[in-house]
């Protein structure tokens, strides 16, 4: 493989890694702000307990009714049998919540064993002969729902031993949550692609333009290769901070390396007021910014095919961002190792 082509590939992988990290941080901050994971979890639980189909897509989760219950003490009035509120008020699940009493729950993950323990608590509150009888009564409360079918067919049969009931419920719940996990992952890829397109537009991260710049500029390739070598030498990458805001700031700083090298546009242009120590793409909303932004994406006299190529390059960047930072991190390490082996 030609060394120049390999270095161009390394440079693109590095840029995509930084963009994917930035996009992921934006998505995580938005997810926490909008409580998306919590809403998705309780929508799935409502499907299991009532049989209602929430579709579990982002449009449904963000635009539909919020079915999350309120955090209350166990045994407090207001929780009817067979409801999400009753489930949320069990000691097992209520103990996961960190919001104050009377506020909407923010629980976004329930381990299978915790759900099984909560279901055993609900069964103990029912009438019946021993645990099998109580589970049978509980199954009647959830008749016609996925949970009711499980309790009637498997729950009653395994309830002669508490551990057997807990194990069976644990396995069943984990399998039901797998549906949520797969759906959530598909939704996340679409959301990351949309956020990636916005980032690509704002920072002018055009895959084709960057590839051409790397191909014809040895200094840019050297900068990318040096960064990639440092990246490959680490185990988790330079922006592995636990806090999403810190990861966002870190990714911005890494993009600044390439922005200040002339690889990315929006810039402060020839603005004499611009601070040369500030990364050029962070001078937002100034006249020079928008002038550079327009010149980057819609330069005068560009042909139809030129516009199409520009849009395609931005879409490629968005698609790359949707693959996630870990994918590009691994690829950077592989390409860097391949270059060293030459």
C-alpha cells in the first residue's frame, strides 16, 4: 500500500474519531437533559405490563406521552394493582431512584435480578396459597399482557422455589430488555448521523475536502500521523473523560489542531480583533465566521456537480460519525500499526 494513501487514511480516521467523540458527547448531554433512556425504559415496561405498543422510536419517546411513574414510598396510596406506579413503589426498584419523593422517576436501567425481586414483592402482596398461588393471582392482574403470559406459563411453574422463580424472571426480563437495547441502538445510530451532519456543517468537516487536503499537503499528513501515533499509544484515547461536557471540550480542542493547521474552515478570517490563541472555528456567529461558512459550503460559481460533491462529503462525515468513536479509535490503531510494519 502506498505510504501517502495510508497516511491519508490515517488522517481521515483521526478526524472521524474526533468528530465521532464530539457527536457522542453532544448526544449524551442531550440524552441526560431529555431523560431519553429513562423514558424508553418505562415505555418498554409499560408494553410488558399493559400490552400497549409504544413503538420505542425517538419520535415516539420524545413526542409521545411520558409514562414514567412518580417516586413514592412503598405502600403509599395511589398505586393501583397491575400498574407501573405499583412496580415503581416496590423496595427493589424504588431503591434505584435518586430523585426526591413526589418527582417523576429517573431510573434508566433495571437489572434483571432487581426486576425479579420487585415481582416477588408484588406477588407477596397478593392472596394465594404459598408463592405459586400468589404468583397465579398476580398473573390474573396482568392477564392479556406479556408479563401476564410469562407469569401464567412459567412463573407459576417455577414458584415452588423462590430462587427458581427469581432465576426464571431474571432471564425473561433480560430477554425482553434486549428488544429495547437493539431498538435503542438503531435509533442512536440515526440520531448520531443527524448530529454528525450538523457538526460537519458547522465545522466544515467535509470528508472529500479533507481527503484532498491530506493528499496534497505533507505537513497536514505529518500532523495527522503524529496525532495518530499518540492516540495509538493510549488505551482509551485522549477524550475518555467520564463527564460529557469534558469530552465535548476535549474533542473541540483536538479539532483545533486541524483547524489551526488550515484543514477545517470556519475561521476568524482576517479579523484584526480575533485572538490568534483561540481556535479559529470557535469564533462563532461573527461576520467573518458566516462569510467563511458560506464560502466553504456555497462558494460563488460552484457548479451543480460541485455542490453535489460538497453535500456528499458532508453526508459521508455524518455517516462516519454514526459509527462511533470506538470504531475509529480501533481503526486508527490498526492503520498506525500497519504503517509501522512497513
